[in-house]
């Protein structure tokens, strides 16, 4: 039997999509750099202009960032300042962590709401080189934030239902 813990399907999907966007990002940057270097190597007859590579890399970067942030929330890999938490009693730590989770969820709620409103606001705008609606790029914020919210709530449930607390609720 396999001893490794299986990843949830949602995380596997996020990592797969994030990896695909990252591959697109790297591929478009390499293509952009290569086409800029061609004239230096082969002379002016090798001038190739690919303006869409810059746009594509920027769009892929935003999606990679939001999906990666969501996976980071799931794995609890974001930075944490533990100086204050470690200085207080265990019972207070429990409440401080709960407060941080609540603030995190409030911030995620703002990302969802205002990310969606921004995507809605730019729905009619189309990128010049790729011809894609900017809304598809802006939608990375509410989509990524929804995924972050799912993972943050899952982390809260794991934290507050599976571990007994010393002096907490």
C-alpha cells in the first residue's frame, strides 16, 4: 500500500493549472528573448516581432501567482510572524490564531468581491496583441481568492476540530 498521503483533487487541479500557466510564462519569455537576439546573431534580415509574447507572459504570470497563493494557503506555507504568538500562553495562542484566520477570511472576501467587480468593469476591454478580454486575466483574482477561502476554511476546520487545546475552547 502507498504510504504517501494523496493530494486532494482540487489541489492537484490547481497545481496542474498553475504548472501549465508557468510553462506558458517561461515559454513565452524564452520566445521573446530569442526573437530579440536573432537580429544580433543573424543581422537585420532576421528581425521577428512577436508583441503577443509580452502580453501572454504577463497574463500567465497573474494566473500562476493566484493559483500558487491558493496552494500556499492549503499547505500553510505563507510567512508567519510568530514572535508575539510564541511569547503568550497556549490558551491565548489559540485565540490569536483564530483571530488571524478570521482576518484572513475577511481579506479573501475583499479579494473576491473587488476582484469580481474589476473583472466586470473591464469586460469590454480587449488586449491589443492577443485579442483576449482583460476580464479573463482579472478573473484570476476572485477565482484564486475563492480557492484560498476554501483552503483557509479547511485549515480552520482541521485546526479547531482535530487538536485538543490546552485552556482553549
